[in-house]
C-alpha cells in the first residue's frame, strides 16, 4: 500500500492518497480545491486516481471531491448518512452513496465504512486494511472524528449553520461513536483530517498521526467514561466558528460549483479603492500589522499575509461582499487569491499596491490615518486613570476561559463588527488579544465603523500574565 499525506498548512487540513502498488489504482480522501496537488502526487507514485471520497461535509474549506472526480473520471463516493435534516444533495448519477458496513476496494486495499456521527450527522471514518500484507486493519482515516489529542467539535451544525437543537444531541452521538471504536486494536494508526490550528476542535495536537492506543492513554475525550461529563466538557470552551463556516457547509452540502481559481482582477487607483469602499466592497490590507498602523486607507481592514490569513479573513469578512486586496508587493496577489479561493471567496474584484495608494492619497492631500499601539506599561497607566478606556478582549470564549484581564469586555473577533454597530463611537477603546495580531485586526474593524479613539495593545494577554499580574478565571462548573 502506498500512503501519502498531503497537508495544507494554512488550512491545517490533511488529505490522503492511498494507492495499490499491484494495480496502480488510487483513492483520494478529503481533497480540497488544490487539485493539481493530488494529480502530481498520484503521477509521482505511478498511480491513477480511480476513486474520490471524503469523510463529511466540510465547514472550513471548499471541498475538492466533486471537482477532482470530474477532472479524473474517478468514481465519487459520498456519505449517504445524516438523516433528512443534514445530508449531501446529490443525484444517483452524481455519486455512489456510502453507508455503515459498506466497503471500498482499491486493488489490494480495503476501506471499511464506519458511520461515526457526532462532529456532523453524516460523518464517516474509513478502516483501512492492506490485504496483501495482513487481514488485520492498519489504520483509520478518522476525518474530524478523532484527532491527535482531541476529537471533532459537535457544536458546528448549531453554532455555524444554525440548525437549532443539534449541539447536545451531537455530543451524545460523538460519545457513542467513540465507544464504537473501543474494540479496535491499539496498534491501529490514526490519520486525522486536521492538525494544530484548525477550528474544528479545541486543542488539536501538532503530530501528523497517532495510534488508537496512544490516544486512549492521552486523549481526554477517549479517557472520559461518563457520558454526561463528556457532553459537558466537549461543549465547553469551544472557539467561535469563523463566519464563513456556514457558507462552506452549504456550498459543500449542495455541491455549488466554485469559480475558477485565480479569476481575473484589475489593478485599481487610489480613487477606485475609495469608490470600492463606498459601494460596499471589503478592502483588505494584507501588509504587516506594523505597516498598517503606520498608515492605512480609511475603511480598509487589516488582515496580514501570514499562515493564519485564511482563518482571520474568514472571521471578519462579510459573506457576499466583493473583495479588494491591498498588497505589499504585486507578487503577493496570486497566492492570496488562491488562499481565498480555497475557502470560497471568489469575488476578488480588484487589487492595488498599498504603498502606491497611500502615496497617492498624501499627494492629493487626502487623509492617511495612523493608529498608535500601547505596550503593557502604557495600558496599565491608562486603565488606572479616572476615566479609563474600554478594554476589549477579542479572543474567543474558549481562550477567555483560561483567564482574562480584570475589567476586560470579551467580544470574539468574528462577532466584533456586529457588536461595534450597537456601540457609541466616541469613547476610547484599547483592543487586546493573546499576543497582539488580532488586536490590530480588531482595531481596524472598529476604525472602519467610525470609532475615533482606538489603541491596539502589544503583547496582549501573554504580556499581562508574563508580568505576573492578576487575572480573572471563571468558576469551575
């Protein structure tokens, strides 16, 4: 058996190519829209992709399963589970529907289908046996069911897609699914669908794979024998899902075709950037936080080009707005457009080099606002004044469970725009996160909504605790 793990660092997402050395057939599990990655991997191993499948309807990226099957002529296999309220929208000519107990044969490789609901109602896992070597299974493609050090969160259908009343029932289903794998052997390798940094769980480990036996020793979710305690713990302190998750769920469930990757965008002048903002476009400045603070286009949001770009962008971006990207260098454009394509933002209608736009504004006598950051001593000084500023903590609720700066008001980054629209604009605000990056993003969200006295805090909560200052923690349940 040939096994290739194909990992996207920014999405923290793993796909798998499994091939039979004897027949040169291959199956791809959980592909994203970067189709060439799978075609190249198969070609390098001398394999032909004959089957494509996925473990569930993904929330954090646009699935490439249907597109890869169409591009290769492979058989598409999708979960037929989930019930009437949440399942794939496919016709009999589109895909073969899989159910618990089915098997997929790829040469000498057998994938036995296990229905493992909990993260989502339709979730499947694939028990892999290399029959040329042994009748014993070698691994489990666990998708978002079991991760290294964690399990899939059961609250997304309710919190992201707003299917009311599913969160607690899904947690009970997840507990039952974990009990179902109890008879499987300790040696079984686990090949999960995500790694550290994914929002599909609370505390995913950084190791690329594990074994079921090791997770039984170290994974708190697998060690918890009491169902009520499991449900309580798994539903507590889950991070807020990024705003785009709801749309991804619908896109992947319904099979809405993605636009062509790298769709043409036009270079804009400074005046055209202003016009785009005036007409409702989302203008995103992708330079570093420091560069944004030193001068920015009024109304633009700061989302720095980084490993976390897609996650932060998806947290603050309105669902349907056209996007204009301000970049540090023209070479940044194509990779950023590609990243947005993978999470379903295909309306990148324009771009400009940020420095050129800012220079044009200055030359025309138009404002180029700046934001001054405050370090820990300055924040403490301002909080101790007679009329202290509002300290706004834009970390997730799950992060704030571990501790918060006394007096801080918690509003997760993804909820900040809606919160800001209900607030007065005049008072001073200090924006704080864990280390400082999200504080600048949050400050840009407030500035775009007319707040006039905003200061991002450098160092954030980490700087506060490193100085040994007191924190507030919620009482134990």
